[in-house]
């Protein structure tokens, strides 16, 4: 069920919030044993005390990724390091959802600290793709995507540093928004890479994305990086419309993409043209640097952000130690997973001595190139249309080549490096019947236009796959 439909039924009293909560509990009992989207399930699905009536989210069950703090509810970031961490405050996004009357269903599984693309790097368990349980749900917000797809929440919050909202949405065949950097407060988000991290909604349709964005967007005095722009009213202002919209297809985003991915996204472009959009190919040469720049910058920032887990101030503490140094080394060795260790080591290395100039500064230079090139394309076109991921959904037990895995982040990481907003919508299926996602990239703070175009795609049947 979609949020806007459920909200209408709740409003005219055809169903009550508690009946909806029971329905969702039933779905969770039925599917969760197999899918394992959640790390922690909420004990109580009643409307929060602090809620004020009037929002379409009144009584709507929403899942929250487990790196977003929830007062009194364990928040692990998918790591043994935070296995027993119970925050004593809500992240701003959670506070805002609760104020609207949303019901938090639980905390969803994720790659440890957001590092990964398939949710297999969670310290807890593997989440399966509800379309076909032999396949991964994507990552790092794999639990948030799977919970929505399996009907175990009507929407969810994910986080995206280099693609972690958009890619799992694409792999599970749902809709998602990575907002403009700074549109949504990150107070209470467990940091991975601060110059890239964003929180955003994942849902079953474009209208639902807009409803959740309306609830959580807007400046926050607790997050100095949040934008103080006036709040928009996305849901009320959705106008499905593509006539005379100029859409660019940057050809480098399609290079080395799987044939079924290229075909699905080009077919969507062709249909958009038939609906009145002006579609043209264009070029964005610097995207070839996106993956390298993203991994250098995000790992450098992660090595600094994760230095706080030293066995003293936060999280897991090793049992036996003789010195502070030994406590720190043992705590980190015992409680962090291999992917996280690899990134900390790599991030520390690119920041050390001469490497700072050679790798870190160079990556920032590449970031500027990508940003400038995308900005100039968005001066020419209203939006850009690309694949979300150049590859099809992999199987859970498929052998992975880590270089190739990183390269799959190219299309989403480029957008993150440029701080731009992008929406992920379903556009086809691969030869195994698994979903393929298309990415619409807009100018900074042009979320409304993205919602309008995506809604036109949805209405026009371009996303019925
Ligand atoms: N897959 C990318 C990574 O492993 C993106 C992760 C993210 O956006 N959190 O870093």
C-alpha cells in the first residue's frame, strides 16, 4: 500500500492507525524470517506521544536505517562496535517523523557504517532481495529497501554517501531520493564521510517520497551544515510533466554498462521523448575519475570519523589490556569488520605525509572537475538521465572482484561528489527478472522538478516493470 492511499483511508476513518500497524506486523511475521531486513524491530507500533495531528504520515509505519539514532532503541550502524549502543536522543529526521505521527517499525540492516554495496558487510546477518531471495538487496541501505519492497513498512529512511539509497532502491525495484547535500539534517546520523553523507526517503511511489521529504527536510540548528532555505511543499506541488523538458544522456555514464541496463534506460529515454521531452546525448568526461575520487575522499573522511571508536569513549571495549594503546588496538581489532578496517587503513594512508598531496588533494581536484562538468551540463539540460548502477543485481553467493564492485558506484558517486540531488526510479528488468533502476539528476535544490518528472514517468507507465 502507498502512503498517500493509506493516509486517505485513515483520514476518512476506513481504517485506524492500529489496524494498519496490525497489518504491517502481520507482514513482518510472514516475511521477516526469510528476508531479514531488520536488525531491531520496534516493540510498540503505536503513534508517538509527541505527535501532532494533520500530517499525511499520521499512523504510517516507517522503517529507519540503523545508523540513524533513535532514542531508547539500539542503533548499531551494522557494527559490533555499536552492538549495545542505545542513544538517549532521536536524530532530527526521526524527531520530525514522530512529530508527524509516523510509527517507527524498526531499525534496518546495513553494511557496517555504510561501507558496501550489497548489505553483505553487516556484522549481523544477510538481507535478501524480496524479488528473489537468491539475490542481494543492494547496499548499504539494503534493509531499508527490502523492508519497503516486502511490505514490512510503507516507506523507509536510508543514507547515501556514494549511492547507498539509490542503488538498493534500484535493486529492489522501488523509488528513492538522494537529496541535495544539506537539504536534510544529519544531526543524529552516525557519520561515514561528512562531506558526502545524506539522509533520504525510500518508498513505493514518487508521491510517497515527496510526503516523507516534506516531513524531514529543512534547516536544523543542531546541524550547522543544514541549509536554511525556506521549506518547500513538494507533495502539494507535484505536477507530473515532461513536455519541453530538456533531458541529457551523458554517454560516459553508460560506458561498460550491462546490455540490459543500457537497453532499459535508453528505452525510458525514448518513451520520455514520445511524451514531449527533448532528449539529447551529451558528454561528461570527468565521470571516469568518480570512483577513484570517491574512494579516496570517503575513506579519508571515514578514517577520521571512525577514530572516535577507541574503546574508551564510544562502543565496544576489549576485556583485557595493559595500556591505553593496547585497549584501543584490541577494541578496534575485535569489533570492526574487514571492509571497515580496509577503508580506515586506506584513508589513513592517503592522508599521511606526501600522500596527502598526491592522493587526497588530487581527489579533491577531480571532485571539482566532476562538479564543474555536471553543473555546466545542468545549465544546458533541466535534468540528466543515467543508469543508477551499470551492472545488474548480483547473487548473494556470487564471487566478487573488489575493483569491479567499486567501479559499479561510478554513476551514483559522481552525483554525490557534486552534492546534487538524484532520484532513483524503476525502469526495467534484466535477463534474470531482477529490477533495473534509472537515475534522474537535477540542479541543486531542484527536488521538485525531479519529483515532477519522475511522477510523469510513473503515470506514463514507464516504471511498470
Ligand atoms: N557502495 C559505496 C561504498 O561502499 C557507497 C556507500 C554509501 O553510499 N554509503 O562506499
